[in-house]
C-alpha cells in the first residue's frame, strides 16, 4: 500500500507574500492580546498554578505530558524547582497561536490579511480557551500542542516521509497536551469538505481520509505504548476507558455531558444572537455534500449517491463529536472548558468552508468577514468580562485570606490553637457573581479558592497566608472525616469569638472552626435568579 497522500489542492504558499504573512501575524497578535490582557491584568494564580508558583513542583510527567516538563525546565534553566516566569509563557502562547493563524492563511489561500486573521482568530480566542490562557505555567505548552496537531495538515508535505513526520508531530502534540489532537480531527473533516467542493474523485479524498485516520491512530498507539503506561495517580483513575459492550451506553452519557457543558455555558440571549450564525455555518458543508452527490449521480450507483448525501448530513454532527474526540471513550471524562480546544478549530474550519464556498460561487467575501467580526466581538466581550471577574475574585479572596490569617495568628497566641477547619464557601465576590449571572460560563472558569469542599486548591491558596497552623480539613481518611464532623457539630453550639463580613470564628478543642459567609449580593442574586440560570450558579455553592 502506498502512503502517498493525494494532493487536495495546489501549493498556495505563493498566494501570500512575506509582507502579507507578517500582517496576518501582527493583526492576530494584536487581537489575541485583547483576549489575554484582561487575564494578565487580573494576575490570579489559576488552580494548579498555586502549588507550582509556591513549591515549584512540575507534576506534568504523571499526567502524560513530559514535553511540557522539558519545555518549562529549559525556559528557566531549571535547578530544583519551577518559578513563575509569566507573562512570558502566556505571551508566548498567543504568539504561537498567531503563527498558527499564518500557517492556516497560507494553507487555505486566505489572501486578505484581515480576512485571514478573523478566520483564524477563534482557534485561541474561543471562550473555552480562556481557561487554557489563564494558566501561567501551562498556557504555552497547550498552544504548542495545537500547532503540532495541525502541522501534518498545514505544512508537512504529502509524501511517505511527510506522513511519518506527521505521526511524529501528532505524537509530540500528545506529549504537550492530549486534547489538542481533537483539533487535528476537525481539520481532517475540513479536508473532506474542501475536496468535495473542488469536485475531486471519491477515491482521492477517501484515500486521504483513511491515511489521516491511520496517521492519528498510529500516533495515539505509540503514545499509549511509550508514555501512557507511565501515567499514574489521579490522571490514571480519570483515564479509565470503556472496555466492554455493557459500557457502550456511557458514550451517549459522555456526549450528553460534553454538550450540556457547552449549552449551559451561555445564556439564552447569547444563543439567540449566535445560534442563527452557527446554523448557517453548519449548512455550508451540508450544501456542498449534496451538490457533490448531485453532480456525480450519473457516474455512480444509486447507493453511492445515497451514501454521499448521508455523509453530507452527518458530517456536521461528526465534527461536533470531534470536539470531545477520544474522550468520549473514557469512563469518567473531564468535563472542563480547557479540554474543549476543538470548539475553536470547528469555528475556524466552518469559516474556511464559508469563505471557500462563497469564492467558488462568486459571492462577496464580505459575508465571511461579517461572520468573523461577529464572532470576534463576542469573544472579546466575554474575555473582558471574564478578566474583570477574575480580578475581582482575586481581590475578594486576598482580603478574606489576609484577615483570616491575622485572626488565626491572634487565636494561636491567645488560646493556643494549633489547627483550623473550614465550614462553607465564600462563593463569588459581588461583581464576580453578577458577571456569572450574565455569563454562566464564569461558573466553570472561576472556582473560589476558600471552600471547605475544595481540599486541594483551598489548602494551596491558604499556604500563601496561613503559617504555623494546620488545615485539618485537608485530611480525608475516614477517621479524620468523622472527627471533623464532630468538630463542626460542637462548633454550632459554641460562642463566636470573632465575626467579620466574610467569616466567623469559634474555638473547639484547640481548633479554630472558620464558618465562611457568601457575599450578600450573591445570596440576593440566588434568591432572585430566573429558573433558566439557577442550575448554573448553584454549582459553586
């Protein structure tokens, strides 16, 4: 069997001059900075950043991301521990995304720099990628993973050696961040749509599709054999795969979970604005497929034409499934925004199809420009709101934590306490809570760092403030959990020794029980929230 991938298009590198490529890069870098700047201004350590900034622990090897570890060590001449070198990593992340946009413009002959920039912009500006850009230590490696996942399609030549280089590129992408492979899957489907638009023979694009699937399959197999066997701890538990027929219904459950996450991330008003545009973008590949089947009906059997029409109808649904990709085969997939890299790839692919179709039909490209502008404005708006909410939450938590640290120090000196136990959740700051009401996605993107239920991030966050006093709530074995329940029961019968707007303190058996209070504005909002948004906000309580 030949591994030569059929040429799906001529080499369009000559259509973009060096100057135009530079303009695309500059425009994209400026646009991405609009997304990144609110996050940089907030300057909040994001989840795993808390421990890495304080202790310097890497931890990526156990997650199956050894190249991320290597990259971060090289960037700071690693000795015994990592240090925070942001915003270098986050600026590097958007620079990588901007260069990826240049490669997309070159590959798909997007001659207008502004058109190319707006089409490629959603790759890293889509709302779910805000979480990826928020990581001070991870942002760069996640963006590099996207670039490597797309190199086999965007730049690597279509021959036997290029095919193997593509396998290597995909393998490297998995070593930086595994969900980036979903970006590749979506662009493989894009190749199918564009091949049909160019009226290529079925055998050509079917062979290309087969080799692309074989390419990613081999890369994933190599990753599992070389890297996957070394994954351990929490990641290993969360990576269990469906392995028998009785578990197949879990795939439908996973599909529902992923797309409920997407649907619940935006309120009804946002869907009213953007759903018609998204439906229009989905219509283009369907129309292309039907036109392709119609023009070839005389040269093929009836069942082939019927199959082509069915493929055209199923293709948008297949692309939606590629957002989650192989994660649909996990027993307990991670339902978090950071894994949904495919959302941006799907929007980019849809805009490319729209632009190519309008060009072939001799229609104005301004419609594509308008669609890209509409998406860009929405993404920039949400990014700004998120950055403001992130900054307000940081100030709110810092104020409460600093006061709590001082009060615990006073109690240690006055009453000899040696530990503290949290009860409750501070929730969102008033402004953050208001933003979450209007942008439900904030409930997923921002987690309060002071909460009794969060035994991981809360402990890491309070390490910045509380010294010499043990957080007994960190211990999760059965005996300690029972002892903590007894402490809380006794605390409810004890007098308050210190009360503030954010918490109250009681002392039981030389342990300070800290009862956390949610912001008054948040409680008011919860009581007056419309039914459609109630489920979003309660997730943080």
